[in-house]
C-alpha cells in the first residue's frame, strides 16, 4: 500500500524498529510536533488574512473531533490486534511445553537405547526452544535457532520411527503421536512469532496521526493559542501508544517478550541430566 510522500518516513521507521524503539519513538514524536507546528502556522496564516467566524471555528472543531475519534478507534483496533497476537504466542508456548512434557514421559517407556537417546535429545531440544522463545535482536541467530530445531526434530524422528518399526504397538503409536504434535506446535510457534500486525494498518495509523495532529494545530492557529503544555502531553501519550503497539508486535527483539516459563518448568521436570 503506497502512501506517496510518507513512504520514505515509513521505510525509515521500519528500518529503525529492529532494536531501536527509543529512536523510533523520538522520531515519531518529532514528526508529530512538526505536524502540529505546520498546522498551527497554517491556521495563523489564514487567521491573519481574514478573521474566522464562530461558525467556521465550530466547523473546524467538529472536523477535528471526528478525526480524533477515528484515530482513537484505529489506535484501539491496532492495539487489540497486537494484544491478540501476544496472547496467541503465550498460549502456543504453553501448548508446546505440554507436548514436550508428554513426549518425554512416553519416551521413558520406549524400549532399547532409543528411549534414553530420545530423552537426551528432548532435553537439548527444550533448552533450544527456550532460547528461541526468548529471542534475539540478531536475525542470523534466530535463523540458527530454527535450523537447529529442524535438525533435532529430524534426529528424534529417526529414533521414533526405529522404535515404531521394531515394535509396532499402541505404545509406539502414542510415541509417534506425541512427537508429531511437539513438532507441529514448534511450527505453530514459529508462525505466531513471525506474524505481525499488517503493515498497512501501522502505515494508516501513522498517516492519520500526522494528519490529525496537523488539523489540531490548524485549530490552535485559528484561535491564536498553541496550548504547548497540553499538546506535548497529548503527543507524548500518542507516541507511547504507537510504540507500545510496535513493541508488542516484535516479540523477539522488543521489550515486551513472551515468558518462556512453561518451557523452563518442563525442563526442570526432566530432573538432573545423567
């Protein structure tokens, strides 16, 4: 979705958002302050050329109120989308931890050396999944987590298949089922952690913010008062809300991250490594 003159700003914010949220917040705040000042000067220019009537001021205030209402609605929708994704990630981490715990218990009853090997691999796998959930600002490191996850899954599946082929019993069928669910949930988690609020929503939010703040400044210009203190408070709160949405939407390199507690508890339940 192209928005013309705003594209360069959006690209800059996108490039900075990976691990530089304070800078992004400062840049957004400066852009909003600039929009407010431009709107104020435009309003002052108009008021100097001709005095605005009370009816005109009322119409401007009505339009500004509508824009503020629309922006508040969009802000709420964006925050709701980011929060929903955050909850999905929490739920999928818990589900994966439970699946790993079930696989561990069923590996205990697997016959032969494969059962012990599966438990050793599951311990390494759980530690790796904890690191993957905690995340890293380094994209290359996150990709290494995914590659190592795939490698361990292949190794464990080979052992599970060996057990099932040697002794095709209901127990081995359950073993296959639990490991298959474990691997599926790892893929679900990867999808959830890679999913973000659609870019066009963030772009629309930023664009409408700039236009609305400019309109507010225009209204201030018509009456000849900046209301500087209240304006800075409003823009600061506005910026914090936008940055919160962006932060929640970046679960592996932001400040708001998913707690890997269920995975840690599962690992602790394995006991001491032999």
